[in-house]
C-alpha cells in the first residue's frame, strides 16, 4: 500500500521549495528551477538532462525507461511563471508558505504544482513497478508564458528525440467543481482556439474639426470596428464543445439532460444559448472572439485625424482558416478606406483524439478515485505548449488533475495563488495510477 498522506506531505514540502524560486517570465531564468529539479531527480535516481536554450534559459528532461513495447508518454510542465504584484497578495508571492492546508505562491497551479505531482508519481512508479512497457519522460520546459521560443519550440527543433512520445500530458483543463455542476467535471483540453492578431488602419482626410467633412479617419475606423465586434454575439457549436455539453448532460435531470445532449439541433442550440453563454469562459468556447487591445487616432483637440489605427486580438474557433476568416472580415468592414495588416497568424489547429488508451484510462481512473467525478473534452480559449506537440501529430491532453472551484480558479494568473495539500495528494495519485495502467 502507498502511504498517500506521507506522499502529500512530501509533495507540499517539495513544492514549497520550488515556489520560492522566482522564475518570472520575463526574464524566465529557468536555470535555478532546473537545478532544483535536478537535485530532486538525482536524489531519486532519475537522471536529469539539461538542455540550455539561451543565457540562463534551460529545459530539463529525465527518462524513466521501460522495455519499449509501447511508445513513451511525456509528462509536461513549464518552470516559468507570470508576474505577481506583492502589494496585492496577502503574503509574499514567493514565500512557498504551507499554511491552513495549502501551499501558497505564484506557480502553485500554473504549473509547478503539477510538476511536483509528476515527479513523485514517476518515483513511485520506478520503485513499485520495475516491469514497464514504455518510457515515461519528465519534461520541465522554459518560456511557456512568453510563447515557447526558448522552451518547447526550441526543444522540438533541437532535441526532438528527447521529447518524442505517443501521448503528452499537459495543463489546460481542471477538475471543475461547482462550475458546470456540483459534481466535479474533469475537463481535458484536446484543442485550443487560434490567435489572430490584426491591425486595422483607416485613412481619411485631415481638416478643421469645426467643419466635419465626413472623412474623419476615427469615424471610418469606429464604423468598421462596430461591424466586426458583432462577431462577439455570433455563437456556434463546434464538435469539442458539443462533446463537453453532452457529457455534462449526463449529470443533469430532464429536460436539461435532453437539451444538452441535443445541442446540434439548431433550435435547441438557440433555446439554450443565453443559459450557455452567461459565463464568459464558456461563451468563448462557442464563438470567434474579438477584443480591441490598442486604439489610436488624432494628435490635437481641433484637427480631424487623417489616420486611425486599432489592434485586434481575435481568437478563432478550431477549424477556421485564416484566409477564410480574413475574407469574412473584409466583407464585414466593406470599406476600401480600411486596410488590414496581419501582426500574427496562427498555425493550423489540430484536435487530439479521445478514442485512445490514454483518454480512456484517464477517465477510468478519475471515475474510480473521485466519487461522482466525470471526464469531458475541452476547447481552451487560451494557448498552451500542447499546440506544438499536436502539430507534430502527437495526442496532447491538458488536465491539472485536481478539484478546483471557481474561487480557486480565479487565483490562476491572479492573486493569492495556492494549492491544497489534499489536491497534491489527489493529483499525484491520479498521475501515478494512470501511468501505472498505461505501463502494463
Ligand atoms: Zn501554464
């Protein structure tokens, strides 16, 4: 029998040390984190490899070997974290304090906590299951929070054989409680939205603002923006969202159960639309979103501006082509005076298959270990490094294997981020159990 209470305390202690390291990105400085992980891995006989990708930028891998009958599984986490304003936190964001049953600090959920669960699960697997059908790769990546140029992308370009695997287990979804239902729904990210960043440039004619002449660049731009922003209220059901709601429907009683399972019927979808989209995260799964992020026009109080510019962050649903989407925007704008400049265009989005041993085993383990827990596929509005693996044809799944309610989730990239010791126990147990079965 595994002493899970002991494991949970060990996880809390190791995570506390990890959270004390300020791996803020920028600048990242993942070297100190990699050194810390190297020590933990070496102590457990798991030999780490360091892959420097820039000054003070490093990636780390460690491989627990199997007999090679099956292809490896890669356990992914990133070592860098986002900024934390100490004035807004109740304590030091880098204290790693263990208090009231929680480990506190930036990165507890995103995603050093998951790295520690993986490391301990790997160690348990090594000690308790010497006969394994496949390698398990532990991968601690740099630079996820700034796009991955020094991290996963760099590793794929320079050390692909070190991280090539059949399945990748990344972040993305959570065991969400009191979100869709009071029962926990473990949402497993299988795809992401595609980010398209554009600049709109409207050209008009200068003049005295006391005599409006109808060719004010700001007016032209505002007209175009108004027509584009209408996209934010155009909802549609994509296949991943349909699967998610069908699973949630199984938890509900009639008529909700029926309605959620039959959303592909346009009448039912329209009927359910306002209920489904009342939460902005869920709403983002059901539409292409447009946010104006920069707006610029004019220099002086009494001069009509000749040029006006807006930057847009657009997140397209998977399956959209960038070209097709730009055509649609042009026809919405319908104004020759507005030019579209592409700042960033996304790669093709791939959806990971859920008809796999990995997904089935994950669902099975969750069903056994979490009373009334279910698993459902998720489309994430944000981006993770999984997209790079999916482009390489690998099935990547995003799940932080712990139970979190909306209040806890708000601390993710927010204030007073923390993880309960109880969740560290559950997460390590789920990770271990999934790996054990997939190594049979
Ligand atoms: Zn993250």
